[in-house]
C-alpha cells in the first residue's frame, strides 16, 4: 500500500534562519554592489579636480541634473521590477514579457527626453546658478554629454533590473562592475590625453562616464538574451501599452519623486553657497561624493532587511521582525559612527582626493566636521523609513524626506546664510536630521503598533 503522507516543502530560509546570519547573507552582497556604485560616482570628480577647482565646481553643479536622470531611471526600473515579479509569480508569462518590453520602450523614451534637455537646457541651467564663464562652459560641456547620451544609463537600469527581478543578481552585479571599471580606465586616458588620445578635459570625464554606461547596458542586454529565459525580449513588442505604462509608474512614480527631492535640495543649496563663493559649492560637491561611501552601504543593508521584514510580517512572526529591525538599526549606526570618525579626524585627507586648494581646505575641513554630526541620526532615520515601506506605509518615508530636505534643511540654510557666516550654513544638516529623527521615531512607532496588532490576529 502506498504511503499517502504529503511531504511538506522545506520552509523558506527567511522564516527559519537566524536573523543575524540571514541579514548578513542578504545584505553584504548588496552593500558591496552599492560601494561599487559609490566608487563609480566619485571617480569623475577626483580626476576632474586635477584640472582645476572651477572644473570640480562645474561637475558639482551638474549633480542635480544627473540625480534627476538617475531618479527617473531608477524609479522606472523599480516599477518594471514590481510588475514583472508579480506577473511571474502569478505565472502570467505574456504579461511578464509585455512588462519587460514596454519597460524597455519607456526607458528609451526617458533617454530621448533627457537628451533633449542636454542639448537645449544645460547652458541656461548653469547660467542661472553662476556668472563665472569658465564654470558655465565646463558644466555645459560635461552635462550636455552625460544627458545627451543618457540612453546608456536608462538602458543599463532597465536591463539590470530585468536580471535582478528574475533572481540573476550576480549577472546584474557583473554589468555594474564592467561599467565602473571602464569608466575608471577611460577617465585618465580621455581627460589628460594618455595612450595617444587627445586631452579632452571635462568632456573626457563625461565621455568616459557614458561609455561605461553604454557598454554596461550592452552587456546587460546580452546577458538577458543568453541567461534570462524568464523574459522574452521581442523588438516588435518594444512599444507603448497604456495599461502596462500605468502599472509601471503607479509603483515607480513615488520612487522618482523621493529621489528627485534630492535634486531640488542640491540645486537650492548650491545657489545659497554660490552667494559666498564658487569654492563653497565645490566643497559641497566633494562632500556629496564622499558621503556616498558612508550612505551607500546603509542602502545596501536596507535592501537586505526589507524582504526579511516583509516575509516575516506576512508569516506573522513578530519576534523575527523586531530582532531584524534592532540588528539593522545597530548595524547602520555602527557604520555611521565609523563614517563620523573618518570625517571628524581625517577631513584634510578626504579633501586631498580632490586636489584641494588652501581656500578649499579652509572652507571644507570645518564643513565636513559639522555636516558629519548628523550621520548617526541619519542611519536610524533611513532604516526606520524602510521598515515603514516594508510593512505597508510607503508615504511615511516620502513625508520624512520632503520635510527634511525642503521644509527644514533649505529654509534653515537660507536663514543661516543671512548671518554672513558660511560655517553656520552647514549646521542646517544636523538641524534637519534632528527634525527627521523625531518624525521617523513617531512614524516607526505608529507602524510597529499597527503591525503588532495585525501579527497577533489569527
């Protein structure tokens, strides 16, 4: 007689593995990937600073445009990921394929839009911020190329996300590494004219950037075709489809808004700092590149935490949810403490990467020390916001982000600038973070109270 017992499938590791080991295994690869991105982002500025301080200032002033471009690319990719994963989970192959192909179409459309911005609006963008002719020229040269060939970064975002959403994270990481390595190799060759190439200066930095993005995108396309049987890319299907576009941006638009807020804040703060000197804006640009090495690992930690919390919340395992949150917050604060120590005790070394002049050091050393005071508070706030997102309150993060950057940081910086003392302007960062901490603690408390009630229900 046959054994009628049903063999139960093994329980998912998210619900049984120790939270420390689980968080480590999921977060570390993502943290390393984020560090690669941080290194990628800083290379241009380090090499450009060897040209002149004005060149560094120009690249710093271009950041809001680049960040807006990244926000649109990443937000579109988030929407593609969510829709595609949902379709695959429901075993709706036609819907998954349509999402992938329509997502490619929308990414190409975004590339065209930003190419037009690069051609027609970059010079006016810099002229609004400064009357320094050299900075305007450098900035226009750099941004017009980065935006003019933005089809590379939009395609890279899209095709890497197709790999990630079907579980092929290693392949996606390989494409990121290829893009970063190409950029790093080409930067000195094109900027300074090595190996028989003409010296292109700031234009060379931009060409190196877009070359890395385009080649990474091509590699990602090839990997999808050869190693990703879960989606089928068809040229005739790369077109507009209203319902799919709506689905993509229903998820992706809030992400675009959240990331775009950073562009508004950076543009506004640059305008305030340029009222003091061009060097002050260069210092802020250098800080923004440097802080990514501290914040990017936190975002990687975040990405590892979110699925663990979401899974155990759904499985109604409150102790695992709470222990994961505690461990992630402690880890984030420890990383931030290390970053704080580096910024407090080695600011001259950090600025030295940018070939800092005496004037830049005089402004930059106190600036880095003052701004870094908010790091530990920021670590808690970032994790708290992601917990809210994972459990189902994404708008809490949006509210905190808007309030921190637009409602508090910019107005406080503007008010402090009226004292005529530049060093006081940097205090806007810790002030804004205290406000952010208060809101984050309130929202986290409300979210966990509701989550505990849900997890106790049968």
